[in-house]
C-alpha cells in the first residue's frame, strides 16, 4: 500500500503484483524491494504492508490471484460502502 499527498488529504494505492518465489517470505521480500523502488519513482511512500497469496499452477484466464476474508457485522451494501465504494476511489465507472 502506498500513500501520497493530495489536495484534500491523501491518496492510497493498493497493488497486486506476481512473483515467482520458493516461499511466502521470499515473495514478500521481492515485493517489498519492488514497492520501495515503485514508491520512490512516483513520489509516494511505501506503507510497509505486504501480503502473499499462493497461486496453484500458472495463472490464466479466470485465475484467482488474491483472496481476503474479513469478518464484519455490516450488511452487504454497508460493507461495500465502508471498504470498496466510499466515493473517494480513482476508478472508471461504466
């Protein structure tokens, strides 16, 4: 996760990157090294959070590349509003 200053606060960026590694620790070390380079190259700061998710096989169409389970007392619409559709995302709407 990366943070940069914006006019009205901060912008946070989450990225998913793929690494070929023999262990989760090695994948995280590779990701953290790249994150530092990425952050330095675009004027942001790496916030020090890296997670790994093991893929089985070679990724192809429809491959799951990330999964996160979170316990929450929120109902579905409130959950989406709280974590994914806050209105502050920089994304294209269709």
